[in-house]
């Protein structure tokens, strides 16, 4: 094993955000591997602002509407309490298309009522591999034990490989903002190591295509 596999090295201390400047996604038009990248604004001093997320497919060259969200959204009732008895409503639903009303059954009085909705965007997690800019499916994703292993790009994948193959996992040496702290638990578990390394091999193949 190379010494740079050691997760204590500063170079390995990266946040998820540090891999997000280039994200491989599945093109919604032709299903080929496309790219979402961050374009910096004109003024970058003292820090970059006015950044813009750009989509580009080098296979079909069709654009997407960069003002739209293509991924699932979570909707919940705008009313926080049942319109009949006042019991708190906790129901929320993940949907692919926005709808302006939601039917919610109250846990208290068991009566159903239609409510206006509030919505929030979804971000990638162990069950969902979507890009955080437009909600497009990530290219580098593969199911493991009912969860989804994913990476934004090949550098991210390499980093995950280093982490998983490293023997050193003492959390006390890991910086507060290290990616290892935001890794899902199933990636951290030693018993999943072989499966994850195999998955990374698979994802790195040139002819890999995501199932989703
Ligand atoms: Zn395309
Ligand atoms: Zn009620």
C-alpha cells in the first residue's frame, strides 16, 4: 500500500463540496454521460461570486433549462396542523412532478383533507444519487445492499477508494470537515470494503453505464 493511502495526510482531507466543481450526470435527452460544472463569475476578488451551474452534453449537445430542477422534490402540507382537530401533521412525500395540493390523513382524527403544499429540493444521500445543481441522475452510481454508492466525478471516486482501502480509520485524526465524516455509514463499515472496492472498479470502467 502506498503511503498516500494514509487518510491522515492533509491532501486527503477534503469536503464533498471540493469535488462538486465538475459532476458527471446522465443526459436527460440521450442518456449519455454529460457534465455539470461551475462557471465562475467575472469578478473573483476577493472571493468568487456570481457562480453559475452549467450543463453540457458532448454527445447530443442539447441544452437543458438551467433554471429548472429535474430531480425529485419533497412536498408536505403547508398547514402544520390538521384542519379538523389540530394534531400536528408530519406527512411528506417524494415526487417527481410538482403538484399544488396534497391529501393528508391525520394521525389524530383519521380524517383526510387536501392541503396546499410547501416543497423542498432533495440532495444526494444513501438512497438517492442526484446532482445538487439540477437534480439530474449522477453517472457514477451503483446499488450496494439496497443503498446507493455514488461519486460526483473520478477524482471523488479515487478519494473514496483511498479511504475505503486505507486501514487507518481512527476518527480522532480526521479533521472536522473531512469528507469521512459525511460519508454514509455503509461506506465506512469494514465488512462492506470488498463490495465497495469492486463497485469502484466497475464505475471506473470506460463502458460503465448507470442502471437508473
Ligand atoms: Zn445528450
Ligand atoms: Zn385531525
